């Protein structure tokens, strides 16, 4: 054990000597390990006093605190007036009690102000977050409104079934107007059509006679 203590002391002395020898630039290097230094200053949590102030202000604003304070004052005054158990440490006009209330008020006011400041800081942060959220929501609503307007415009430009039908009817009327009314067939064309129909009927009759079998012959 003594040898280990001597070895640890020698290592610590060697580290201190190396820190003294190393220049300030090399001490700031990241590849050089830094030995943590012990500090004699007391460490405290900065948020501890703020939480205590909030809890204290919250408790002072309740009916329980008023009840406790009333019972305390009544017992204090009763004991010092009656002198129960031979105790009268603060006779009338209760100077010690007034001093106690003065000290309480002198500490209560800064603690309440500290609690209010912390609440104001939280409200400010919440207000900034709500404002950012409102701005994002408004931007999203404007984007959706623009998208709806563009969709409405695109739907208005598409051709519907009724529109196509009306356009086709208009084209048919325009073609009829360009071609004019239908012409009636003349007499020559009518006679030619009748002759073609009669010749086609005679040709069909001949073809049927050729394909049909003849009458049966009688024996001698």
C-alpha cells in the first residue's frame, strides 16, 4: 500500500510538472489529454433557487398558508399574553412577532418577483412558439388555397361531355351548310337505276334456274 501511494504521488507530480512545461498553445490542443483540476468553489444549480421561489410563491397563494399563519399568530399571542408554562418571551406589543413578519415580507417579495420573472420567460417562449406555429399554419393555408385555385382552373379548362357534344353538333351544322341541301335524283338516273335493278333480278333468276334440278322424266 505505501508503495502504491508513493507511485500515485509521483504520477501526480509528474503530471503537474508536464503541465508547467507545456506551453499554453499545446494545452489547448485536442490530442493532448487535460488533467481535471479540483476547484474549491462550491457548485450549485442555477435553477434550484428559481424552482424554490415558484414553489414558495405557489404555497403562499393558497388557503393552507393563510390558515397555518393564523394558527401560528394566535398561539404566539395567546402564550405571550397568558404566560402559559411561564413562557413570555415576546410580551405586548409583540416586537419579535413584528420583526418576524417584516423578515418574511422582505424575503417573500423578491421570491415572488423571481417566480413571476420565470413565468414571464416561459410565457415568452410559449408565445414565440405559438407565433411560429401560427405563421406555419397560415403559410400552409395559403398554399392549399393556391392549390385549390389551380385545380379549379385546370378543371375549368378540361372538355366535358356536353361541351364535346355541342362542338360536334356545331361541326355537323357547319358541314351541312357547306354541302347544301340533298339533291333529288333526275329521271334518267331513276330509269337507269330501275334498269339495273331489273337486269340484276333477271340474272338472279337465271342463276336459280341453272342450279335447280329439272322435272322427272316418265318411263316408256
